[in-house]
C-alpha cells in the first residue's frame, strides 16, 4: 500500500487532493502540516461543499479540511 495516496499537506491545493482521493478509492485523505504531523482529515464531501461555497481548486487544503 502506498501511503502517499492517503496523505496530503495542508498547503497543497484541492486539485491534488481530488487526484489522490481518486487514486486511493476511499474518499478521504489525512492532512499533514509541514512537520509531517497529522492535523486532520479531508473528504471528497468536504471538497464538494467548499466548491459550492465558491472555493477554487487552486485553494489550499488547509482552508477546507477538518483541521
């Protein structure tokens, strides 16, 4: 199992997050800070809701995830 497909950094963009969620087929990611510390989760539902609220795919994961 490649854990890289289950983790994303809080300063990565939402487009990358969607790509990773699509690869891992589980609908979520673990969000890490720059020190590789777990700070929360991000689901495909979180991203959908943020897009409805006019967040862009270029925005950072840290603006959307459950941190």
